[in-house]
């Protein structure tokens, strides 16, 4: 696990750089467009190519990893490269077809994704979508390059693709305020292309050589199709959850969709920084262990990665709940993003945070099943969770408005995790569930006490020094610091073994930096 921890640490650093810029992008957007109709349109249409690729590209890229290892082990590097080019070209062809259909039926696309948009808002969404839909090609091929780099032990580069992406969008936001609103859409398209262009040189350094090769009758492609079809459904179900939330949000008054988006971005930051960093490293390892029947290593990896996620994500979720309003105020409240926008976004953040740990654990467990070439179990469990989410959305939006959508997402994520753990126990027997629960309870107790301490310190410091941007930052920092110290002490007192893993990651990163 030491190499895993070191790789995860460097991915966290790379991801942090990308996500900090991502936050800067959201702050700039909030400053210039607030939670008005332009923000709603841009945020929704920006996600249309991403939602499509999350279904098609992610399914292909995820199944590519275990099949790449299998091909390389049985047939050698040359065939593994041929397989990569085959997948790359097939993915490109699929995304081109999707883009053509998107251009032909743009209005229908927008009606599906934003049924609540009307008049000028709808027309603008159509214009944005026509410009951005071609981005599916760049995003889809970029997914394959990311997977190729990961199987060749380059985990950092895929984590950095958000840097050029966010810089371009920030520039587009600023320029659009002085020129034309459509610059937002053109900037987003250029940003999607940058993710692909950024990775190509690094792929060639890892011995990639492009060849215009497509063979649909290849045996490995047939194996992939068998794995991809259930995964396509599974990933589509996950994205359908997001789609349902956004579609229902468009039926509410202006700003509700943007508030949900800003709150969700904060959760995404935590997921990308900590969860994705761990998942990215452990998935290839799980695939190798599954093929070599290394059961002890397989179980140990599940336990260690799950507990590491719990120890980090659970206190962050509690912190987000108790300090939601000052955090949102510091990050976003400026320009067109006023106190009302802060109140809406902070409420959404609290209810999204309830399911944050479940979302992280879900990503871990999905990869566990995928590494065993089981794509059906996540699909079935995800389908059940989707039905529950839709029912809860319909029920709760009437009583809680947009807050009901955030709460429904969290509840469905928690149910998904319970179902996945039950399924994993049936499939492999003992997987260290008792150890995961034990650490979870210790972390929950420590996090609850930490939350109370953080809130107490924040309120007292805020009351003492007053209110302003700098003073708010000082008050929140004092609360976070007091909470972090409290959590650390309690974890040590409760003798959490995985704390050594955290220290190992920090020390290895520090030593490497000192050597440089």
C-alpha cells in the first residue's frame, strides 16, 4: 500500500490544482452571472456533453483497464497497443455519430435536458448546445487516453487536465461579459478539446503509437461489449439521477438550478480530491489481483481504501453541514451572487453532504465489482436506487422545493451503498466488512464531536472580531483548525490503524518534495 499511498498523494496534489481552478471558475461565474438565467443555461448545457460521455466514454474507458491487462499478459505489448487503438477509434466513431445526432435534433435534446426552460432561455440553451455538442468527441477520446496513461502508471497527467480546461472557461466567462454571451459556449468547446490535447504528448512518452485500426469482430472487443452493455445501463442510471434532478430543477424559479450546481461543485471537489485519487490508483491494482486470484491482497485493498475514504470524507461532510453558510459566503458571495444566493446554496450543500460518504464508497465498490468483470451487480443496484430517487424527488420537491432534490440524491446514494455491500458479501464472502464498520463508527463519533467544536469556535470567534470577508475567513479557519485538531486527537485516542496510512502518504510526499 505504500506505493499506492504515494501515487494517491500525487494524484491529490494534481487534482487539487485542477479543482482550485475549478472553484475559481465557479467564483468568476457567480461574480458575473450570479444565479440568473444565463448561469442556469450555461451550467446546464455545459453538462450535456459531460452527461453523454459519462455514459458512453466512462463505460468504455472503465472496461478497457482490466481487458488491457488481460491482453498484455496473454498476447504481449504489441497486441495491447493494437487493442488500445481499436478502442480509441471505435470510441471516436461513436462520439462523432452522437455529435451529428445532437446537431440534427438539438431542440429535442434541450427539451429532454431542460424541459422547464421557455422562451429566450430555451432558445439560448439550444444555441449553446449546438456549439458545445461536438465536445463529446474530445471528451470521449480523452477518457481512453486517461485510462491508457493509468495502466502505464501515469496517474498524475489525467489529474491535471482540469487546469487548461478551467483556465479557458474562466477566460471565456470574462470575455463574454464584454463581447457576446455565446463566447461562453465557444470557450467551453475549446476547454473540452484542451483535455485531449494535454494528454496526447504524455501518452506518446508511454510508447503509444496511433494507428487507424478498427476491427469490431476482435475477440477482446466481443468481451468488452459483454461488459460494457450492463455498465452502459449502470452508468446511464447514475447520470439519469443527475438528469432527473436537473430537469426538475428547471421547473422551479430562476436560480434554484444554479444553487444546486454550486453546492454540488463543492461536493465534487471533495470527491475528486480524495475519492477519485484513491479509486484511480486502486482500480488497476484490483484488476491485477482479481486476475491473479490474490484474495488476501484483494480484501486488504478493499478495507484499506474504504477506511481511508471514511476517515477523510466523513469529517469533511460534517464540517460542510455545520459551516455551510460561511463557507459558501466566502467562496461565492460577491458581484451578482448575493446573500439570497448564499442562503440557497448553503442549504443545498447541507443536504448533499448527508450522502457524501455514500457517494465516495459507491465509487470504490463499483470498481471492486468491475475489477471482477461483474458489471451487472452495480447496474441492478443502481436501478433500484434510481427508482427510489425518482419517487423521492417527486414527493420531496413538493414539500421542500429544491432542497428535496438534494436530499433525494443523498438518500438514494446511501441505499445504493447498502445494496452494494450486501451484494459483495454474497459474491466473495468475507471482504472485511466488520473492519469497515468499526472504523466508520469511530470516525462518526469523532466527526460529530469535531463538528460541535468547529461550530462553537467559529461562532465565538465571529462574535468577537465581527463580520467582513477577511474576518469571515479568520473565523472559519479557526473553526476548521479547532475541529481538525479535535478529530485528529480523537482518532488517535480511538486507536484507528488506518491513521498510519494517512501519515505514510504525508511523509512520503514531504520527503519527495525535500529531495527535489
